[in-house]
C-alpha cells in the first residue's frame, strides 16, 4: 500500500477528546498501511489571535501583543496538562513551547521597533505561522505517548515558495528536493512525520504562509510530490455537505464529488476546503476523502475523477457574502474594479476572488465577493469604506453599493441536463435576482440576491436536491 496523507484541521486538534480520536485514527491507519504523513493546522482561532498580535505590534502596543501571547501560552499549556503525558515528555514539550513563545515575543518586538518603510512581511508571516508549530509539537508528543513514533517537522524545511508573503505559492521542483531530503527518510524508518500546515519559506529561507486555510494546500502539495495513495481531511464535520448546516439543518453529507464540483463548492463559499489544494490532486489523480473525527464509522465524502454523476445533477448549494455596485450608466468597469480590489486589499488585507458583472445599454452591475476568511464584520466594514471612497472620488458614473449574497448551485454538466436552470429559477420565483452567472465549467450556476433572502433561496434550492 502507498502512503496516506491525513490533514487534521484546527477544530480537531485543540481538545483532549479530539486528540484521542486523532490518535486512534492514526494507530489504526498506521497498522493497516505503515506509511503515514500528518499535516496539522493551528488550534482553532490561534491564527486570528496571532494576526491581532501583529496589529498590536505594528501600533507599538507592547502590552497588547504581550497579553495576546500570554493568553496563547496559557491555552496551549492547559491543553498539554490535560493529555497525561509522561514526565519527561511533558517537560521537554513545555520547554519547546516556551522557546517558541520567547521567539514569538522577539519577533513582535522587532516589528514594534521597526519604523519607516522597511518591509516586514516575512516577520509577519513568521509570527502567523506559530500556531502550526505549536500544534505539531503537541500532537507529535501525544503520538509518542501512545507508542507511535511521531516527529514534528516545520514545513519551512519542506515547502519552498515564492515571496508573495501572506499568500505564497509553492515551487513544486524545489519542494520535491526538500521532501526527498527531509521527509522520505523519516517514512522509510517508520516514523510518522507531523508536518506544520500553512507555512513555508522562500528559497533564501524567509518565512512565508500559503494564505488563510492554507494547511489544506500543504497537504495536497506534499501528497502530489510523494504520490500519496489518498489524502484524508479530518475535521469536526462529517464530510462535504449539501449546504451549510448552520444555515439549513436539513443539510446532508454528499457521498461523492468530482474535482471540478469540489472546486466550485470551495470557490463559492464551502469553508472547509482551500480552493488551491484541488489542482495538484487532480493533476496526479489522488483521491481525497473529507471525514469527521467524531463520526469515524461514516464514510464522509470521496472526491475523485470518476465520481458518480448519474443521479441528481445538483449536488450542493452554497452561499457567500459580497458587495454589489450599481450604476445608472454603462461604461468601462476597469476603473471601478481596480478601486474595489485595492480597497479590499487595504481594508481587509485580502483580494476579491470572485466577481460577477452584468451590463445593459443603460445600467452596470458588479459584484465582489468578500472571502469568508475575512471575518464576520468584513462586509459591513467594506461597505462603509467603499461608500465613503466612492463619494470622494470624482468619477463619471455614480455608483451605489449594497451588501449582497451569492447563492450558487453546484453540480455536473448543468448546461446539458434538461431544464436545470429553469428548475432553479422557478424555485426562486418571488426572490428578486440582481444578476445571474453560469460557471464556465458548467458546474455552477450563481444568483446574486439581497442577503435577507439568502436563507429562503437556499431552502428552496435545497428542496430540488
Ligand atoms: N491556521 C491557518 C488558518 O487559520 C491555516 C489553516 O488552518 O489551514 O488560516
Ligand atoms: Mg481549513
């Protein structure tokens, strides 16, 4: 049997109960296959707090970042205390953790002390990546406690990236060499590497991160290089769901998807998967399973090239928040697109990934998606900033802004399946549609609507499944 890659998300590495499940899963698969690679995220919420620490350091608020670091340290030590590790293991782990916090504070201080235009992006990425370095050490120690040969491995020694800090892309060839040097020998010796997700380093060794949610990407890059047999993504949900269960309780697990359908789902708001992770897997034809650590008896979702698409062509319905811009004129959209994109980056530190635009002889409409990773307040903040900016910009056309929801139907061959578009539009009868877009891969159909109608739209489309 080949190597299995298992990625454990932030929701399942932060409590003793979840870690016990993790150990059981690892024990079982290690016995069955021998070769395992683990990729781990930071504990839930830690990366957000590290982000806050960076903001405090940039404001030169030393008490601010020290308080955050102290809280983070307490949370990790409290977790360790609940794991009943042996004395020696516990002491050495605590020493490791203290060293990491010492380094973290030094980096924050460096950030606080630097003035002027010195770019500090690598320092910020170094800080953002501490959560994964902490969790990998804790998990490796817990595996050893259970007789498994776990070793924590910082992906700065594996994943070689470009220097787009905050959203770096791995260089597959350079990464391959590092993986062959630093990871494969461990596997040969029966060791279970516990690799930090999310982080990498440039060729010159400067720390980078792969974008929020990037641990998935780490798992897929490594899997492509080692030609893993499968990738399993573990979290606290049972699999990919037909819609967000927080929005509509009737959501069900989707048994099978192909890579394109998964990509559309991720792109249009299914939070549990990072969009960029899908292509390396598809290229190397590596199946992906999405599974829940508290529901190990269930099979979860299997993603592979020949997923069963015979029955209902509609697989899921997703929703994502955005900002719509309307103008009573028709003209070039370039200027306004650039304005919004720059503003998004300045205000939220993120770029708009999906844009839907429509134009008639007398009206223009553009819709920008605010990524979910930008946080719950992002739409409001962005809306306020944008309205203000547009008022102050002497532009030919007058633009009005309003928050919108983009509800997307995901499935296969939506263009050729009889009447799907008609059925969806019929289901949405009574809900005003501001714009409509079909994905070029024919795997998605999106409608832009007022956010107040989102839940209703999802329920109505879900009834078609
Ligand atoms: N911890 C990182 C984040 O919160 C990466 C990940 O969890 O995938 O974005
Ligand atoms: Mg994630």
